[in-house]
C-alpha cells in the first residue's frame, strides 16, 4: 500500500468516526435549550477534508514555502484576515 492509499484509508476512517462522534455529541449535549447542530461542526469537517491534500489546506500552502522566524521569516502570519469593509 503506497502513502496515498494509506492517507485515503485514514481519512475515510477518521470521517466515519467523526460522524459517530458528532451524532453522539448532538444526542448527549446537556444544554437542551441550545442544542448542537451540524453547523457547529463545520470547521472541524473542513480541517478533516484538508487532510486529503495538506498542501491545499487553508493557510498551509503559503506556509510551506516561507522560512521559519529564526530564519528571517514572519513571526506571525494572519490566516484569517478581516473581510474587506
């Protein structure tokens, strides 16, 4: 099994386990007045899908080519810039 197949298999299993976790969390959330929904898990799903190709994950492609701070690179990179006014 090559690295790409192993990555796909891992992500597939991770996705299934995450769906089970989400279902459990929605069913067992203690605050019944403010129940959880699938919208509460959107960012987590994006992160999992970003594992398919780490170079294309949000904010990572740019960081792969930049030097570390001790090599003269930026100490802080804003990955979530404010929207245009």
